[in-house]
């Protein structure tokens, strides 16, 4: 995301607890500075791009947290996939300090983030959304405005990621079966990609997995987390479907089997042993 913005002429300042990551950003042309209130006045927004709610808590409200440094009226773009109630809580706490927050989870993976073609779901203050329109359009295409209620973009993302998880488990199961039946997995995937079984995530992950490339673009633990959060939201809404629970269990089992640090395409390797 940072490299994409820099390439499009945006000025980007980065901060990360990992100094090596900061150096990588600087090689792309970003500046390295801690955000302070006076400096933040010149920024159109602060983008928080971390993994989970505890990390968001640290970034926003921990020691040297952003919430005590950003000026009133500043906009925080919150991009991780979180539980809707967590998003609502962060929005309320920031609003108490006069800071606006847009609930803005993303979908599409690193390659699409780099090219500015990922999908961005945004919920929150409409005026803030319109003010940030040039930034949002630089980050993503398409950009969907879900509505005024922070948390609704998170709900939309969880619905999407539950289906992504179901699709990936299904695609990995099908290719593991193809191999067991004596078929060539690459040839089978080529047929699937032009037939009714095709899914974007299945093609994206399993092409690499067949080639033995399991370097993590999206760690196994991410869809493990996201499908779990989706099921929690489903339970709170009084809904129980037939596939989500099974798919979520597969991600948890694969992580427990030692694949937590690998790409989620490693589901194929996990299911080949079944």
C-alpha cells in the first residue's frame, strides 16, 4: 500500500516497531518519523494496517499511542479485519477525542495492494469518506461505501472472508482428491479455472501451492482468525450455516499441525495427508 501511494506521488510517513520494515519503506521513498500532533496537521489521514485488535489497541491507545497525538478532526483509516464490536469500540474512543475513524477493511492480497486494485469496504462518517476519496481511490479499486455505521464494513468483510475460507478449503480438498485419484493437479486446476468450480482464492493460492511455493503472502492464522470472527458474529445474530464451522475448523487444525507460519495455500499440503 505504501509503495503504491509513493509511486502515485503521495507523501507517506511510516512507523513500525520492526526497524527492518521501516528501512524497507524508506527504500521505496517513505519518510521515517514518529507522528506528533503538529506534524499530523499536514497529513490527510493516518492508515492503521496491522493484524488484530490487540495491535490496534497498542497503536492507538498504548504508550505513545496515536490517539493522544493526533489533532481533532483528523481521520484514522482502520484497515485490519476485526470483530464489529471492536471496530465500534475504537470509533467511540477516538470520537471522544474528536478524531474521526473510517472502518476500512480490505481484500485482495499483497499484489493487488501494491497495484492499487484491491477491494476496500468503508463505513463511517460520509463527509470524512468524501474528503478522503482521492486517497481511497489511490489505495483501491473498487471502493465500496457501506454506510455511516462503523462496524458495518467489518461485518461485510467477515461475510466475504468466511466465503473465501470456505472456497479455499473446498478448492484444496478437491485438488487433494484429484491427486489421490491419480490426476495431475495443475491440469485439474486449469480445468476448474475454466469451469463451474472456479474461485479467485482457489486459483491464487493453489497455483503457488502446487509449485511448492508456500512463502506466506497471507499466513494461515489470518483466515483462521477471520473465519472464527465470522462465526462469532453469526452466533450473535442467531445464524448457523452448514459450511462455515467446518471450514474454520480446517484452518485451526492446519495451524495446530505446524502450518501457522505458512501461506494459507498450505491447506493443500495439509489435506494431502488426510
